[in-house]
């Protein structure tokens, strides 16, 4: 694979020497690697909705146990910005490939240990404490995974197809959601409720060890991206990428974080909250609800690819605004549907939440890559994404659970509308990025006139002139 990724057939706008055949391999590597790593991350969310309130927080009772379980889910999102700093630094200093190998190993080890964890009935309060510590490790690893995966694809891709190829990693994440829920459905077919709560839930966690070996094999056989290799040759590797990102583009980092709030919120609602809501509040079977979310994961992946491709024609920001606007109003349609007592209506609601989240995640990889220059791109992209993730998928679930308990299910719709308004406002304050180059020295990251290099015109760097380019349609 390494030799194949370094062949010199064909030409790419941003990665000279990358042939269409090699680009397909890069897309497959990005998709499969991200799918395996986020399988580990997402099966925890399913278990947190179905199992953990009963085996790790039994003394708290139903509602409080669910809140506590979602809190352990949320701690991973709280530490993801820290993971973005740690692994972003490594990615900008050592390279995308090496960092992705480390995040995969960390995620896999933490997931395996969760599957082996004794319950509160066996070791008392130590069980939830240890689970939280392992979830923190998952969060640190996830903090470095997303940016590394999308940058790996973006820095190989031709400029006129960057949105499409950069949508492959989040497409893999959607497939991992489908795969994780399928694993729980499959286990449920061969275990009764008692066996499932006793040991069945552990099987998807233990199976992750096999997937990590596959992912490790794939990632070790891939080559570093051409753009980062060029950057290393320039001798201008950044010693403090976080410091330079915050000095040069603090506005873009914060606005980019705000722009993804509703996308993350929609994902949590469709993938995790609706699992608990459907089984506990609406009384649907565990298998039926998991099957719905499994289909939702496939819808998420399809929308990632579709909106990633559309962003190559219509622009990243425009497609993000469309997806965010849809998400902000979808809850007003979906929540009344879910409460009708029809499983089919519930399925439409849940799948819709995930589909709209996928529509937003599709253009997001290329948008994030194009916002920042190479020498701190990994750090800045990871930080902005994970700050938004911390708020949208980490803290928001606690707010949502409390709001619904106090004010009813429609309070969730108003909450998402408010968060969506914030995201749309942030996107309007950012500029379109589709026509920007990703060469080693590029410094564009804001609206025209916001160039941190000090001007609104393209500037010259180690690899020639760069900044704005004419896109190929």
C-alpha cells in the first residue's frame, strides 16, 4: 500500500503525483480507519443508553441513573479539546500518519477494558470511576482522530474534488454507528434480557480488538500526505502550533467551533437520546430501536457523501448553512412524529436527525482543512471541531435530559432551534473556502481581509504562490 500511495501516475491540483487510482485507495483507507476507531467510540454511547444505568448506577434509580450514564458519555467530549491539543501538536510536528496510529491504539485499548470492566455490584463505586477514566481515554483519542482522518484525505485530494474525498472519513463514522448497533442487535438475538445485561453487552466491546488489529494494519501501510511531506522538506515545522493558531486565527477557531454545535447536537439526539427515549419512554423493543439507529447510520453516511460532493460545486459554507438550517427546524417535525405511537413515525424522526447531521458533516472536513495553513492545520481543525463537540455532544445532552424531564419533549426542539441559530450566525461570519489552496505555506483562513499574514492578497511561501485559486467545476 505504501508504494502504491507514492506512485507518480497522473496529476492532482494539490498533491502532485497522486493518480485517481491512488486517490481511491486513500479514500478507502480514510473511510475504514475512521469507521473502526469510531465504532469503539460509538458503542459506548449505545451501552450508556441501554445498559450502564443498570449495571454502573443501579443505586440512583431510572432517571438519575440515565443522567449519570449520559454524564460519563459526556466526559469524553469534555476532554476532546485536550486531545485535539495533544494530538494536533503531534500531527503538525510528526505527521498525520503517526498520530492516527497512536489514536487508534489508545481508543482500542480503552474500549477493550470497558468490555472487561466489573459491575458496581461486583466492585462497588470503583466500577463507575474506572469506566469514567476509560471514557476519558476514549475522548482524548477521539480528539485527535477526526482532524487527522479528514486532513489525510483532504491533503491528498485534487482541489475540485476535495469536498467529496474529505467526506469519506465521516462517512466511515456513520457506517461505524450502523455497525455498532448491528453488533448489539446481533447479540440481542442470541441472548435473553438477563444474559444481555450480564455479559452480552460486552461482546461488541471485546470484538473491537479484532477491528483495531485490522485498522492498525491499514494505517501502518499508508504513506504520509504529499502536502505534509513537502512541508517537512521546507524545514519550517512549527514548534508551537497551538500558540500560533490562537495568535493568528482565534476568530476562525471560535467561529468554526460554534458552526458545528447543532450538527453535534442532532447526532446525539438521533444516535443516543432516541435509543433511551424509544425504549424507556415509548416502550419499543431494544432490537427495533437499535435497527432504526442502524438505518440512521447508513442515512448519515449517504448524506455525508452527497453534501460533500455538492460542496465541490456550490461551496462548503453554503451546504453547511443548508444542513444547519434543516437541523434547526427538523425537531419541530420529528418530535411530534415520534410521539404518535407509531414505530414507523419514530423511525422517520430518528433517521432524519442522523441524516441531517450527516449532511452537515459531509462538507465539514474540507471546510476545516481549508480554513487553516499546513503548519498548524491539524491543531486548529481539531480544536475547533472538538470545542463544538464538547458543547454540542458533551454538555448539551445533560441540558437536554434536564429540559425534557422538566418541560416536556418539545423543549428539545426549542433548544435545537436556539443552538442552530448560533451555528448559522457563526457560518455567516466565516467566508467560503472552496477556492483556497492547501499547499505547505498557505495562510488564508478568514474572510477576504482577514489573512493572518497581513493582507487580502495571496502571499508567497516555501512552495511558491498560494492563497486563492480558481476552482475546477
